[in-house]
C-alpha cells in the first residue's frame, strides 16, 4: 500500500493475522477499511475504538453501501447503539462480529459484486476452529 495508507481499489482479503492483512498481492500492517473507494489504513486497534468518529469514512459512503461488516478483533464485542442507528438511518445493514468472520462474509459478498464494506480491527492470530 502507498505511504498514505490507501490502495485505490476495493479488494478481497487473502489472509489476515500478525497484526495485518494481505490483499491484491500486497500486505498491510494495522487495521483496515475496505470501501468502494479502495483499501484504507484505519486507526482503530481494538473494539473499544470502533466509534462513530472512527467510522466516519464509512458513513460518508453509506449511500453506496448495503452492508457493513465490522471485524471487532479476536472476539465479538458489542457495538454502540448510536453506530447501528446512524447506519440504519442510511439504510445500511451493520454486522459486528470477530474479524475472521467479518472477512469471510465480506469476501463472499464482494465476490458477488454486492455493495459491501468492511471495517477490520487487525488481530495477531487468526482464530482457528477446534476439530
């Protein structure tokens, strides 16, 4: 990704963990916004930092979205009601789940060319399913 923390095209996530993500044959360290305007570095580092303020770039594009997946980190954490309300007013469905689950569903809908976005808190270790 360029020094500005922006890749100009929206892309599927190929891998995640070690505090970052791989997409479009490149890697990014830190959290990430996957938007119709491209892939953007995101300052949030924990679920507690997922706020209306940190999601402002997503809300600005709400008219171009149907669904927003918020990857809250390694585990599911509650999403502030004001975030849900702000996106509901713009007719955007919001799902707040663990980062791995957010990536999986984002990738499926992105592959179907749906109007989807993701706000992904980076994790060190991908959560693995137990056998």
